[in-house]
C-alpha cells in the first residue's frame, strides 16, 4: 500500500489558515455577544486588510501571471 505524501504547506497557506481561524473566532465572539458589533468590525477590518495583502502577494508571484505575460512579450518581439 502506497502512503500518500503530504504536500508542502507554503508560508502563505499557513498565513491564510491563521487569518481564517482568527476571523472565525471573532465572528464566534460577536455571535455570542461577547463583543459588540463595533469591536467585531474593527477586528475584521485588520484581518481583511491582511488577507488582501497575502492574496495580492500570491497573485503577483503566480506562475500563470508570469507565463502569460512572458508569452505575450515573446509574441510582440516576433512581429
């Protein structure tokens, strides 16, 4: 029986998982009325900003973006 090798966890994946866990915890606190809406919204605003930064960093370094732009450049140079 072959064992399935675990795939590496990238730093951005771990960061997204942590941010998601914090987001869920804040929502849980809000739903249980442990924190008020204002406190909840302030907390998630910071989390949302961090999520956006991670997502943009992932997108900017993505293979598909690099590949598609380099292919476009090669086509332009060959004309």
